[in-house]
C-alpha cells in the first residue's frame, strides 16, 4: 500500500514541478499560463495530501 502512495506523491511532485518550470521560464510557450497555475496548485495539493497519507501509513 505504501508503494501506491509513494508513486502518487512522485507524480504530484512532477505535476507541481512542470507548473513551476512553466511559470519561472518562458520555454514552454505552448502551455498557457493558466494551465501552469492549475498544475502548480493541483500538484501542491497532491504533494501535501499524499505526504500526510504516507506519514500516517508509516506511523501505524
């Protein structure tokens, strides 16, 4: 069960990283800025939620 949560955590972090990369650099000009902010927000929420879930699983 921990593997699924860890994979979800990594995936959420990658979505977050793509959003940050698009906002701080202008190299992905095909991606609208609105989509980059959506990636940033949803990735951050996913990282926090999966991190909490993984921490709770490790404690029990």
